[in-house]
């Protein structure tokens, strides 16, 4: 098996989402919420962070396409 299980981009997205969820859970717990509710807050924040970081960190194939077309060109408005 020559290739890794997850790509570097996927690993980075999941790592940042886990960190964001952990911080949200910790802030919720320090604010006085119970442990079960803090865990739910952390899981919800991690789920939302996966989508956010997935869109924020552009894949290599998408980056090449975005750089090929300068801004303002190729879009016609009527």
C-alpha cells in the first residue's frame, strides 16, 4: 500500500474541525453548562467546522482552475 489512507488536505480539515469542536466544548463547559451539553456543543461545532474548513482550504485541482481564469474574465452579464 503506497498511498496514505487520508490525503494531507483531508487530515488538515479533520484536525482543524476537531480542534474547533474541542475549543467550543471547553468554552461551553467553563461557562457553566453540564458535561453532556458541552459534548453536544463540541460535536455540533466540529460538524460545522468540517464544512467550513473544507471550503476554506482549496484542493490542488481547484486551485489551478481558479488561477487559470482571471477575475472578471469569462463571466458575461447581460
